[in-house]
C-alpha cells in the first residue's frame, strides 16, 4: 500500500509492506533513512521482515524522493523539529501509535533517538544503526581519525621512497629532499620530533623505521584500544 501524509501543508510519501493489522502479534516497524537518501535502500530489509509476518513502514522524508520537493524554501525551514513532527504525524496517520518500533540508519538513527526522547507511549524499541549519539564527539573522532590516516599515509610514502633508495635513510631524504613531497617531509619531521612520547597509548616505531615515527594505537577513538 502506498499513500501520502498531508502535514504542515506538504505531502510525505509512504509505503506499507504488509498489513497494519492490530490483531497481528508482532508490532510494525517504521524505517527512517539517512540524509538525502530515499526509502529504496532499506526496502529489501522490509521485504525480509514481511516474510516473518511483520508489517513495515517506509517513507521518504520531506524534500526527498517521492515526497514534496521544496527547492525554493529558506534554509531555516529545514529543522530537526520539522522531521520529528513528520515522523510522529506519520505514525499517527497510519494508526500504529499504540504499538510500533522505529529503525533509523545514519541521520535516521539520530532522528529515531530524538523521537524516543519524547517518550511516545506506543514506542516499543528503537534501533539506531551507524548513528552517532553526539555530533561533537563524532566530529572530534573523525578529525582524529583523519589525522591518523594522513600520518600513516606519510609513513607509507617514506617507506616506498626508502625502498627505491636503500643507500639513503629516511633522515637523509628528509634533509635533502630526494623527491619526497614537501608536505610529507614536514609531516614526518614533526612526527620524528614527537617520537619521544611515551605511555600506554603510544607505540614507538623508532626501532623499525629510521624516521622514528610514533603513533597513537587508539588514534581513531577517545578511549583505550578495544582488546576484546
């Protein structure tokens, strides 16, 4: 079944896979997708769940897919609260507000968590897939990961250059150029200067690399490296 929700003067397209029958022992699932993505990539999951007797609701958020597109509205129109209201209105429109689950992926998971914070009485569970719980922490983690990746890339460039010039060590290459890009030379020089760092979070590469590069083994996250 397909249809449109009329909400705030605009239309939101939805599709129901299965039957929204209150007598079915399992509650329906509502899927919320990532930013700029339509329902299509989660449709196969809904089809699989339908085979087990569970109904699923797919929809395209306002401004996307088969819902109304609003290219001329002011950017201030697009707020998190608007999408929260859209989800709640869709649940009420379909008559499942008394018993339902929400599955959100990426931005959809963040929206699902915000929806849960409103404590709707019929919400049974929330699945947040690939979704950050904190944007500041997420951005900080991405920046640290990007820095770690750049450092590893610089180390690989040095290793390849050293392999093609075995008679010259990395330190000589850093000092005299030797075809190594300036950005890589500066990067490795800074890391060489910091190779004296110590502690449980640092691993010294000075013995295995003539550049003496150190790196954080938990550089992609704020806590300790997960050993389990």
